[in-house]
């Protein structure tokens, strides 16, 4: 069961901030996605429960390489999902991207979430 994404535009000094929220089902587990779209960047949160920031990664396209520069800002060394997703989104959109995830370490769930976000 997939819910329709809800979009809440907020206008401020002729600049628009859009917040897109979605609830998807991965097997029997609800997956929540929130994307905050700014003028030149965006922030993605994806998780299964409360909106916790267990990790935070960022990526930005590089004029010197086809691969975006990415870095983990918060989180443990074993979680690579948020950093790799930030890099792929930055490459695809050409914008600065922040990603935080509170998903369990299940690769199929990560793939499903990435597909729903992109």
C-alpha cells in the first residue's frame, strides 16, 4: 500500500521551500520518507519509526570529477547507506544533498528506499 506524497509549499521572500512526505510499505514494515527541497540543495530523511537523526551525510557535485564529493558528518563507520545515497542523489540532481537515515541494516530495504526517493 502506497500513500500519495503530501507537498507543503512555504513561501518566504520569493523563495520556495517544499516539503514532500511519503509513506511506503516494504513487506510489512512502513517506510517514511521526507524530502525538504530548497533552492540549491535538499535534505532527505528516511526511516521506519520516529524521526531520529542517527546519522547525517552530505554530498556535492564536483567540477573536477564525475563522482560527487561526499562525507559522513554524524554516525558510525559501518553505516554507508546515507553517504552513498547522498552521493548518488547529488550526481543525479547536480545539487548539494544531505541524507539522514534511521533504517535497519537490510540491503533490500535500502534499495527499496532509494528507488522510492529517486
